[in-house]
């Protein structure tokens, strides 16, 4: 029989978070059990602080420079293949800064993204215990940068697992990232601008939702965001659905879909979403009317039974298993009781 292998395996992402208020939040750290490599920053002269654990670089218009990381194979027995990539930061649907590749398109408000300024990804092969320096070239445009460019040097272990001889093989891929912040004035902070790009109904994990796309239009990262979104029928004050964010964060010039759970009774018609958000001492009151069409409402209604049927199938299977176990134990107890009656002492 042909052996089956999961194509990408299980990605075990080891991102190490440095909680702070002014800089990126990804840094290198000692690899935990299971990782066979690590990466560490090699600070250039324009690094603003040598104790950060990530790159915070002061750049100038038209500058051409290099940035290097040390990639180390800590395995004593296996050769490792590591792919190292300059990666732009994005904002996840849970309102967190994401330093991993996502495939999300560049936000329309972004002047540049990190990968646009850096040379292409590199792949290195390391013998047991071997380390190599991986260097990228970056060029700052002649017109300079407005605010911050944020991202990471992302390293993924692409080493193929040895054939285990089993039918199903699960391959773990470890990854690490070092944050990269580029700015002409790293200490400067800009007032941010938040907007609502779109509001529309959708389906998330078979659950009807309202998707409010929130955009940070400024080249400035921030944390500590709080937000409350409410949905009403247009012209009504009665809140139908709500969603809150506590201690959210956004990358510069990025957007994310704030997911507001709805239900199967989201009927066609006009609705209003109101979002109140607070970030960097500023308060934003955003409002957007949107319409749920009859076709969209029908799709949302159909979404729930798919999930319900799946749960019903699981519950039916569990009930069948429990029923079989009960019948088995009843039979076993009956046999044991018959044996006990045979050997039990008789009372006069």
C-alpha cells in the first residue's frame, strides 16, 4: 500500500513575544524542546538598542545596507534545511500583530512593505552542529519612509522527516521569527487613523457572522486597543449582536476582519454597525450602514444546519459507542453474577 503523508505536516510556530509599548514584539529565544535550530540577530551599526532582541533600525532615504541573522543547527545527528524570509507584519482576525506569512494582499494605505525593500528569501542547509550567517540587502527609497515599516525575519525548518515506515506520517515544522522595525525616526509616534473599510454578512466556521473590516491607515503600530461593535436594525436602538476587543494590537497600514457572531435569524434588510474604538489615547466613533440581501440571508440560514448535522452525527456516534459499552458491561456483570452465585457460601 502506498504510504500517505500529510503534505505540510503540523506547523509548530515558536514565536517569542516581548511585551512592550514602542517596538515590535517578536524576538529570538532559546529554542524549546523539539526544535532543532535557532536564529539570532546580528545587529548592524544603525541598530538603535542592542538589548532589544529584535531589529530596530534607523534608516535614511536612499540608503542601501544589509541585515544578517545567525542560523544555527543544534541537532547533533541530522542535517537541517532552513528557509529564511523577510516577511511583512499583518493584523490577525483576533486583533493581534502577526509576523508569519499569511498571503494577505498589501493594504492599500501601505507605502511599502518589508519584503518590497528586502532581497529575496534564502534557503540554507546546515550539517549537524553547523551555523551560517544569512544576509539580506535592503534599499530605502529615495523619497524615504513615512512612519514605520514592520515585519520579521521568519525562519522555517523545511527538513523532511525520515520515513517512519508507518502508513500515516506526521511531520512537525518549527518556525522562529525576529521582529524588524524600520523608521527614519524610531522614537517618533504618529497619531493613528482607524476606519471601517467594509461591513458585510459572512460565514465563519459554519457560523453566521458579520464581518467588519477595520483598517489602520497610519504607518504606526499600536497596542492596548479596546473596541466595542454593535449591530442594530437601521433606525432601531435595540442591539442585536455585539463584539468586544480588549488589549488589541495592529500593525502599521494593516486591516483585519472583526468577526461578530450572528445567528440564523439574520433576516434580509438594512442594518447599522457602530464601532467605538480607543487606541493611543484617541477615541474613534465609526458607523456604517449595510444591507443583508435575501440571497445572503438564505446562505446564512443554510450554514447552521451544516454545523448542526455535523454535531448530530458526532452525538449519534458517541451515543452508539456508549450504548455498546453499556450492553457489554451488562453482559459481563451478568456472567460474573452467575459465577458468583455458583461459588457463594450458602446461608441456612
